[in-house]
C-alpha cells in the first residue's frame, strides 16, 4: 500500500511526560513514502530491519499498522510502533513504545532450551497434577538483554490460568503470574498441592485427543429461540434495593422478561446456545455442560444454571451485535471469530474472568451468580473488546481495563428503561453492593491521578479503587452528554474507536488524550471533546 501525505508538523499534547509516545500529525506539509515499512525509520530513527509488520487493523477513522520491534529476528517484549492512517493514506497518529536501549550483541541470541522444554519446566514449577484446560503456548522474547520464553498454560490442578517466564538459556522459571483478568481481586490462596506431578506430555496428549474429537461436531441450522432473563437485573427492573441471594424466589418473578435468542443452533432436534457471536462450552470446573432445549426455549428461574446460560448468551450476543451496528463490522469487526464462554466455571467461585491468551470468558456462581447480572457479563466482555482491538497490557491498563468494563456495563444499563435507577452511579447493582461484595461506583470524582503511580487493577486508593479513577470521568462525561441529548451510540463509538492505534504500556493521560482526539475527529461539529477534556481534568488525568 502506498502511504502519502505524512505531515511533519507535530502536536505536543499535555500528557505529563508521555507526549513523545503518542503523537498526532497535522494535515499540512505532506511527505510521500513508498510503504508502511518506511514509516518506522521516520518515527523512531531505527532501521526498518528492526521491525516486522505484525498486524493491520481497520477502524472507523482508518487503518492501523502495528510494527513489532525485533532484535536478531526475535521480538522485544512490549516494544511496538503503531502508525495510524486515514482512509486516504494520511498519517494522523503514531504510538511509539519502541526501545532505544543499547543491546549487548555479544549475548547469545540462540536459546539453549526448546519451547516444549520451557512449557514442561513451567508445568513442573506449578506442580501440575491435573488436566490442561487450554492448548499451552510459548513465545520467545527479549526482556531487556535476557532471552526468555513467556509460557501461557491453564490447568485444572492447581486450578488457574498462568503466565510463566522461563529463562531460555538456563531453563529456570523466573516468574509466575495470573494470566486471567478477574472481575474483582482474587484472594491470595495457594492452590498448589503436594500431589505427584503428572507427566506434561501425557497431559498434552490427553488435551490434543479431546480437541481432536471436538472438531467433529454435527452441522445444523441457525434459528431463533426464547429465554426468560433479567434485563439488566432485578434491582433495576423492580426498582428495589436490599435484594439478597437468599431472598425468596417469588420476589424476583416480576423482574423476569422474555427475550429472543438470536441464531442459536438446531441439530437433530436439539437446540443449543451456540451461534455466530457466542458459543457456550464447558472448559472449567464445575464440569457442567451448557443447557440444551427440545423446543428452543430456556424458561427458567434464577435457581437453575440454565437461567445463567441463557443470560450469558443473550447479553453477549446482543452487545456484539450492537458493536457491529456502530460500524465495527465486516473488515472493521472487533470480533472476527465466535467467542467461547463457560457460563458455569471459575470453580464456582464468586468471580468471573477473561483469559487473553485463549480469548475465552468464564463466569462463577458464588453468592449471587455473576451472570445473573448483565453488568458482570458486559464487564467481562469489555476485557475481550479491548484485547481484540489493541495490545492491552502494561502501563495503567490494569485499572483502565476494569474501568472500561464498568463503563461498558453502565452504558448498556443506561439504555434500558429506568436503567440508571435506583442507584445511578453504581455498577453491579445486583451482583454487588450487598453481602456478596461491595461492588464499584462510577462517581469517584474526588480521586485524583498521580503521574508517579502505575495503576494496576483493583488497587485501593483510600476508600475507592484504581478502577474507579478511570470509569468515573468517561462515565460522568457520558451522563452529562446523554442528558444534553447526545446519543449513546455516539459516545460508545468514541470510546471504542479511541483504542485503535494505542499500544503496550499506555498510561491514563495518553488514553484520555486519545479519547479527546477521537471525539474531535469523529464529531468535529460537536463539543463532545471539550466535555471529555473537562472530566479528565477534574481527575487530574489531563492538565
């Protein structure tokens, strides 16, 4: 592709020391380049052979070329360059997170262990004594001067989804981290046991055999079904606080509504919750197969896991279709593949999570079942949305990921009749804010951003959380704008589009400026950008 008209006049944004990483270009003084690879030297000063074009994405504003920095042909962890162009080929933004650190060329660049050995060493370190839940993977990367394998694997025992770093020369395990993104902070529980370690090769063979058998499903047709669900939850529908998991079932009956399930599968007289947007599967304990139907209806109450299955299918399918209606469809589709979801997983814990490396979601049923509340379902979908749009890792992405998920849930609730009542600035009105867990709020305007801090997920800031520092300005801007007549669709479109062209290590000021810029570009005749700017300034995220 020929990219032309790269403007050389830069706009320096007030981003608290990060202006050099996110830069927008004006439309003046055009410069012509032969192709995307030529942009790397201009943007970074590094030679083109230090990059590989890893991904190209299309969005509402144009195309985004993601270049990965390499050394000796091996990727440098977190070092990437994203060049964003308009549909006419004008470069309008560059996100530069490349590394200019000197590299010791005398260090060996050939690993002494194989990727298979790295995965086995990770398994042994975890004392794996159960089954593999996903196909493990190992990526060879440079972490500084150190050559490492980043291993992702999931196990039934010790239960969890893990990211393990293994030294590619010595084979020593360097670190073990939780690879999943949970709704709330997990208790620090050591799930490892002294049980004998199962052979890794045997566990892998067992998983491969299982996956092979699952490929031979029967082809059916797509039809519509019906389900009895909460939309979004009984607290909103009944306009009643104080509901508990132990409240009598009869109290909830006025809160149910019958909704259409679009494009479910019909095979040999059996209807199943498997469609083009979402497919329910069982990949985590408890081992409960998704509920099927003989008549295409899921008319259950909240004491039945089939109710949770229907809730999960309906709200994810509906949200993905809504995203497509905003223009993120076909070549711009955020989800090119069907999402796989376990509606009864997480070992039954009162938590839910998204697993980036396998791109799957799972919901727990502890206390109030997580997927009885559309807020939880859409929050977890929020992690999947961000993960499919960009490299969502490092920097402040922990807190921003949680905050975005809360925003995405609240944006939907606001579109439902009386959806903001009775607690307009609560998220998880049913699943949280009760004896189960405290939930989160969307109006923590007194919490201020500190540029010296890296904001991870679920970190306490006084009586609030890091997640609320991000959800507050974007949701309060949403409240102000919708009250003045702005369509919800405009605002969700801005928030989604702003993620394209952003990369590893993004901080809150950079993401905030991207939102302001996107609002100005998508809706130049509106004042949306000024409203977002004011709310980000309130939290000290932008100055």
